C-alpha cells in the first residue's frame, strides 16, 4: 500500500496540481478547510500532512491553520505536518514549527523540492513508529528480565507464574546460553521466598573434591585447610532459593547426599555429626540429556524425579519466532547507552544476517556479538561485518551488499599496502584517483596506514 498523504489548501487548483504530481508515490487525500482537514486526518490517519495556514473563513491569518495543526498533533503526536505558507509569512511558519510542525515550504511550491522533503518526512515518521512499536513489544514481552514475544517464550512465562507460587523443585532444561539462571531468578522473585536469599552454584565449575564442601559446608578440621566452620550453599540459601546450575555434572556420591536433602530437608556438614534442618527451595538446570545419563548410569533416576517435579523447557533462540530481532534491538539500545553511542542503528544487511544465522550460542552469543559491535563501531549504523558472524549468516546478502563488501575489502587492502597513499593504491586497483576518493567516501573509508603529508603521491 502507498503511504497516506493529506493535502490541506483552500486553493483547489493548488490541491489538484499537487495531487497530480504526487499520486504516483502516495495515496493522496484532499481538504480545503479546517473541518474537512480534521475529518480526513481522523479517518485516514496519514503519516504526513501538507497544511496551508491560511484556511477559510480567515484566509489572511494563520489562526485556522494553527488550530488545525494543534488538533492533528493531539490526535497523533507522531504525525509529520509540513506547513505551506505564502511569501512574507515566514514568522507564522516558524511559529508553527515551534508548535510541533515538522517543516515549512514557501509558495510557489517546487515539486522536486517538495518530493525530497516528503520522502524525508515519511522516512522519519516510519522510523519513529517502528521505534514506538519496538518499545511496546519490549514492554509487553519483558518478564522479570526475560524478553520474548514468541509463543514459546510466552509458554515459559506462564509456567514460571504457575510454579513460582509453590515450593516444588523445578528443573530448567535448555541449551547453553538460553537464560536458565534468569528463569530460576524469575521463579524466586515471583514466589513467597522473594525476600530470602537467592544462591547460585555452577556444579561443573567446582572441582569434584571441593563440590561436597561447597554444597553442604564443613566443620573445622574436617580436612586439610578447613581452619574454621563454614556453611555450604544449601544452608546459606535457607529461607530462599538454591539454584543448581549444570546439575548433570554432579558426581554420583554427591547425588546420594543431595537426594537425602531433597527428601528430608536436612543436611550434615562435611566432618560433622549433627543434622541441620534447612528450608531451601531448589531450582536445578542443565543442558545435558538426563534421561540418557540415567541409562548410562551417570545420573540417579530417583534424584531426577525429585528434581523434575516441574520441568520448564527453554527453547533455543532459533526456535523463538520473532524474538531474535527484538533482542538484538534491545541489546543494541542498552550497549549504545552504556558506551555513550546513542543513536546507533542496525543496517539492513545486519538485520538480514541476524535473522539468517542459527545462533548456536543462543541469547548469550547474540548479546556478546552486539556488545562487541557497539564498542568497535565507527559509523552510526552497524553492518553485518561489524557483528562478525560466520559466513553462513551472510548468504542472504543482496548483490549490492556483496559488491560493496568486495569493494571495501579491496580498497582497504590496497590502502594498507601503500601506507595510505592514494595514487599508488588507485593504480593497483586500476581506477583513477578521483574514483578512488569517491569509493572511499561511499564506503566511509578513511586513509589507512601512515602517510607523509609531503609525499606527492598522496
């Protein structure tokens, strides 16, 4: 569908001429007075309006036009209203811009100039609306720090809401980088234990010889180096939630003690003889196939069923329809603000590459790549190259994008080889110096390498 454009002018001939000149690109609607203008604006909701300030019944003053401008912006604050005024009415036009108009033009209107201003106005209006929609999606799709509007993630959010109000153990399944700890934290924050501690431990990151002490604590003198009594993570989490990440990596002998704790809510510190009552909820997570581990004898079946009272399965990013772009935009916004680079956007090729890539590292990989790209960015728009995605993500590039990528690579290589000197680089590339300068400007390439200002070959 063509973008909607409303033209408001008391002169029927001017309205007809502008319609004739613009209807190939826009769906044009006409109005000759304030009442008709507001009616058309309300019904059609055009993104851009051309508005003459001198409207009947007060053709010689700006009152009717200014009133129409105010009412239009009150109906749609994102609408772009371009003022049309006669010679000598610049003061009124500037007043209108101060009141919220996008721009102004002076009669007689030059069609080509008008087309350029309209194109820019529609582009800006589109960007603003896309941003508003993104913010609305982010707000609607945010759940305790988790972000997603896909059906799969909405199911996850629903499961969290239901299980959070209980004390039942939860097993969170998902590939590495999908956000399993964030799910555990969301369960904690949504439950009755939210004011208690949230204690996390990565079971695969602690040596087997120390894991038992980390979980259950130890008494003074229990082993060499145990100079004082120390509480374990289970005891420290009493009254709150214990998050056992990578539960599939726990050795079998520790699995026995963990099972007893889950059954009785009692523990014994290493080297201790006294049972300690604890009140700790457990949320465990793993990317290991525990049922396969049970068959192979690496994981106890009875422990599995104690942990998996409720199972929350986190989908990989590649299966979260529509979430990749949403997450990329949000990570870009956060990191741009943190880096003092507000205004950074994703280029078309970057968006295409992000959507095409499989993201084996899931949300964590996406966040890290966007963060690095923001830090290294030298332009206002991130490209697919800035994200440094594997070549498979670039397969859907357009011919224009592929050509520009090759041109950039060859130009930068020639400039580096000749220490930034233009003349020899142009000769190697088989082009003239002016052509090389044009290419560098088009590709936003600055001189590379060290150059001597006195070198005649520059």
